[in-house]
C-alpha cells in the first residue's frame, strides 16, 4: 500500500511539474526538446520501436474517430475561448498604450490618481506653461492643453440603449499638443461655440455623432462639426472647447489636467523637477505613456484573470473528455498492447505511443481553436468601460504570443489526458490482455 501511495504521489508531482514547465517554458526551449526527441526516435533502437508503435496506433484513428474528435473539439474550445479573452485584454491594453507618448506629459493635482480626481486653477495652468521644458509653436505660445473630462449619456447604435461617452474639453492648441490625433472629415470646433469633434470610434458606437448632427449634452444642444481618428483611447471621445464644456457641466474656471508637449522625451525629468521646485504649484507630472498604461492596468488584469479562470474550468472538462476517450482507446487496443508486451516491447514504448497520440490530437485541437479565434476575433471591434466610467472602443489583438500560449495549454491538457491511460496500458498484466484473444 505504501509503495502504491508513493508511486501515485510521484506521478502526481511529475504531472504537475510537466504541466508547469509546458506553460512556462519558452517555445525556443520546447522546440529544442522536440528536436532532441526527433533525434532519439531516429537514432536509437528504443526510439525507432516507439515510433513504429505510435504510427501503428495513429493508423487506427479512422476507426476511433468519434473518440478522437472529442479530444480535438474539447481542446479547440478551450484554446479558442482562452485566446479570444486574452486578445481582448491585449487589444484594450494596446489601445491605451497608443494613447500616450514619451514627449508629452500630463499634469495633475498632487495625490490625484486620474483626471477625474484632479483639479487645477487657472493660475496653475499659466505657471505650468511657463516652464522651460514646454515646447512652443511658431508664434511663441506654449503648447499646452488645459482639459476637462466628463461623462455624458448617449444612445448607442444598434441597441438604442444609453451608454456613457467621454466628453473632453480641450484647449485651442490641442491639435499641436496631441499630434497623433488627425482630423479626417469636417472641421475643427470653434473655441467659444457649442461645437464638437467626434472620434471615429465614438461615431461608430453612438447615435447623433456624425458630422452635421446635433447631440444634447446636459440639456444643451451641441453640433458635431468634425470627425477625427486616433490609434488610442481618444478615438472614443468627443472633443469641445474647454471653457464651454466646463460651463455646461458647472465646473467654473478650473480644469482637471494640463497636457503638455515637451521639448523632447528627455525633458520629462527636468520638467518634473521644475514643477516640484515651484512653491506656488502643488502638482505632479508624468508622461502620457506612463499615465495611460496605469489607467489600463486594472481592467487588463481583470480580463486576464477572467480568461485564466474560464480557461481552467474549460480545461478540466477537456481533460475529462480526453481521459475518457483515451481510456476507451486503450480498451479497444487491449489485445494489441498485450501482444506487443508479450513479444518483448517494454512498457515505456506503450506509454510513449499513447501519450504521443494524445499530444498530437491535442496539438491539432489547439491549432483549430487558434485558427477559429484568429478568424473570428482578430481586429474585432468592441467597447467596454474605461477609466472615466465611459465607453472605450478598441480592437481585439490575436497575436502570435497569445496563439503560442493557447497551444501550450492544449499540450498540457493532452499530456494529462493521455498520461494516465498510457500508464494503465503499460501496467496491464499481459495474461489479462491475451485473454481477450
């Protein structure tokens, strides 16, 4: 009994270790191990015998196609869902990473973690614009954009339900400050007027946001006069004059943040020091790239945890299906396995044969799942709640890294699903198997 317990414990430790290594090891090392396995199969007697038995087992797959399809479909479902959810997290994160840059800085009140919790007066805005690290335009004016960010409720296209959209009040020089934002239709809003420019993502998501339309915001009509495109989160926003937006939402003369175009990416350190050394200012600064990366961190983590949990639950079901299918396959090949053992084939050859068959089926299922995820979800456009509690439109990104992670999961599921039936076949008494003749 003690021997059986120790043996079972050893198998459990080996399984956990093998699964962990499969999920953690980089593909370069996995590829090297596969090459070593190929050399072993080609150059050693035991390897050639194992390859022959594996090929013999694979040749019987057409007669066992029902069980094999259970393995393939189950693992394809796991990989497809896992890759799709991770692609959602990847696309959301990439959208916010594209929003910022290293030569732009955002200035908030000291202690504020986001624009919504910040507040700056006009005196602070003027002092920020006077720092020597701030770039200037041809007329000598500092390239800064005092901004107010609020959320408004608009009707969504398709469903007709209300959704939350970000209204960003921006300064007159915002187009030079945020040079990544490009006007693609219409014109820029006129300062002092209730006019808006709509991001391309917002136009796709919400009603009455196309050029020429009038949208009611906080009880006031605003005319949409232009449409802009941006690779990041600004693509989901509506832009208007900062003073008009602040007045419409009763914000007074204060703003929430100041976005600054620096003289260069290397100027951020000196800019921070200049702000910190000014006793009239109680502010903090960081690059917009760092700021928006932090803003997306929490949601990205939630999506990835969700993907892992859902994938793990589905993986348990896929493992159960693989175990049942491979146990049935072993039962169908009882006479074959017993005959091989009787004529001198070792148990290790049998284990390798069944395990290799399961891993190949798992890899096939993983490839199917990855292809389906790529076809259905790569560049799929979706929207979710952003840091300002308003909709952010983004695209799913099915990357090679995510596909590789999905295939690792497939191999891990196949390893667990094939190992125990393989061990059972190898431990089967030869006499019991021969009685099936």
